[in-house]
């Protein structure tokens, strides 16, 4: 009787690597469907908006779409195309893996930039403190984004030793995103609160916006904290990447909902 072929032992847990990003891809696809509905609703109902706002919405949709395309390609590559060589593929790195991380960074920074611009408009350029904080936040966010994108290009494989090389950079990026989100949410709530008038209807709308901005800021910050915890608590995993794949969609959805 011939021996049955042995199943190769993978040097990682598929549940917290391939499984995590596969589930994230499904959820990201659902979130992108919501993005499409939001964009369709916007262009259908807001014909008179300024051109730069319409272009901003189109840019955000394009970034979100590219992020999903790259994410789909890299998941398909590892789970389908090279499934016959699970050990060898572990030491390779498909181009779309890097591309989707870069697009994830671009998506988050773009939404944060849009929030900063909206903050400056709400303050009408009169509050120097708001202008100073927003300017520092934007410069800091761009700096971290450039650093993270550069470090990603240096990865040679998805092996633990390779990914550990950018672990510190990941911690810094996630923590920075969390801090920026909290700052923007706090500033937005403060500026909106000062816009209240004697009209109860206007104040009701402002209060609703304050609650919405606060909740979305908390949600995106929680995602970043969850990514930090998973990166620290679960060794040799891609759970943190899965969380960020979903988080980038939440950024787009939260901004378009406004």
C-alpha cells in the first residue's frame, strides 16, 4: 500500500493570516458597495455643489476602488493562483500586497485632509489656534504616510522576519492615525458647538453633526487601537492588516455620509 502524500506544515497560522485578510476582503467589498450607493446618491441629489467638491468625491471613490482592486488581487494570488506551493509562496511577495497597503495609507490621509479642509472652512479662517493645530496635524499625517509607504516598498516577503522589519513603523502609523482622528474629532466638535444659534432647528442639526463626528472619530480610533493590539498580542499574523483594510473603507463611508 502506497503512503499517502503528506500535507506540508505551514510556518504560520492560516486563520490569523490568510483567513483574516479573506474575511476583511469580504467586508471591504460590502463597504465599497455602500460607498457606491453614497456616491450615486450624492451626484443624483447635489447637482449644484462646487466643482472641487464633486472632484473630491470622485477622487475618494477612485482611491477606494483601487484599494479594493489591489486587495482582491493579492488575496486571490495567495489563496488561488499559488495555492499548490504554500511553502514557496510564503517567501514571495506579490506587487499588489504593497500596492494595497499604500492605497490604504493614501485613503486614510485623503479623508483626514478633507476633514482638515472642512474644519478650516467652519472656523472661517478666524481661529488661529484651530488653523495652527490643523496645519501641524496635516504635516504630521503626511510625514507618517510617506514613511509608512516607503517602508512597505522595502518588504521582500510576507515571512515573519520580513514583516518584523516594519513592526515599529506599523506601531507608529497606527498610533498616529489614532491621535489624528481624536484631534480632528475633538476640534470638529468644538468648532461646531460654537456655530450654534438661537434657532432650535439649526442647533438640532449641529448637535446631530457633533454626535456623528464624535462617534465616527471613536470608531476609526478603535480600529487603529485594535490593529495595535493584534500586532502586539498575536505573533506572525495579518489581523492588523485585515483591520486596516476594513478601516480605510470606514473612513470613506464616514466622510461621504456627511
